[in-house]
C-alpha cells in the first residue's frame, strides 16, 4: 500500500488528461491529495481507486449522480451514497418494465382504455398529458418536431388528439431515454402508424439492449465503488491513533 503515483501515470492509466484528474480534485470528489517535499502532487492507491470508481460510475449512472455519490463518500456519508445509487438502480428497473409494458400496448388492437382511463378520439392536451404521464410542454415540443400531430377544435382552437396519437405520445414518454439515444424514434413512430410490427419489435429490442448495457455498466460502477469504500475502511482502521 506504500506505492505512490504521479498524476501523469494515473492519467495515462485511465486514458484521461491530468486536467480532468485535477478537476475531480477541485470538485472534492476524491481524497485530499498530498504533496512531496518538493511540493509535487502525488496519488496513493486510495486515490487511484477513487478515480477508477468515479469513472466507472459515470459510465453507468451519468455525471450528476456519480459526482453526488463520490462527494458523499469523500465526506464519510457512505450509507447516503449507497442509497442514492440504489435509487437509480431502481429507476432503470422501472424503465425496463415500462418498455415491456409498451411492447404489450402496441400489440393490442383494443385501445379504448389505458390503465383504466377511457380513451377517445378527441382528447385535449391536458388529458393526453395526464394519461401518458408527461408535461404538456413535452407534447408541444414533440409536435413541433413533427413526431406527433394534433387537430384543432374549430369552435375554440384547442388542440385535440386521437387515440393513435396518444399511443405515439405514450411510446415517446416511455422510450425517450433509450430509443432517442439510438436515433430511431422517428422510424419507430412511422412503423407504429403503418402497423409494421417487425420494425417495432426491432426498435424495442434495441431499447432493451441499451438498458441491458446500462445495467452492466452500473453493476461495474458499483463494484468499483465498493472496492473504494472497502479500501477507505481498511486504511481508516490501519491509521495510527495520535
């Protein structure tokens, strides 16, 4: 445990710049960095594992969650960090269930009800937003992008949506975090309109594959984070009492 490393050595090992490592230090995401007698920064094995854990977490959970978790670990709030990660693990499980639910929805010929809510052929934007579980602003954005279409009530000018458009909105709200990343959402909606179920099935399989890959990255990030926590605990026990 006595081996020390220069910033350049660790930057090369992790395939990042020394500036990136320094930014992690400045953000207080890793243990305080000691200096040599000549005032040069150096890293210990604990720092190395902290950097490895952080990079692995970012790949699985994104920057915001990973930064928060590592900041908590730096401050000794281990349980809080673990619960935060656990929450986002749960979120990906919910997202997978949602994708599978929508796969079943698309295959249904009877769409007169969705989650026990009556579906009609002339629904206001607030109604479809409530049914799909999204903000009305998101629906307006998707319409602006040409992903969905609305009709206008000739009497009051309000937007109205058919059951077919509602189905597309539900798909958009469910898959925007997965299918958007593989850039085939527009093709999926076209396939939905034309009942091209083979194309729809391919899109959903890709979405599930994306989630599976994210899950693997999350599990790897958790593994590296646990190594960091265990190393923190070991060094704390070994530290001499003054």
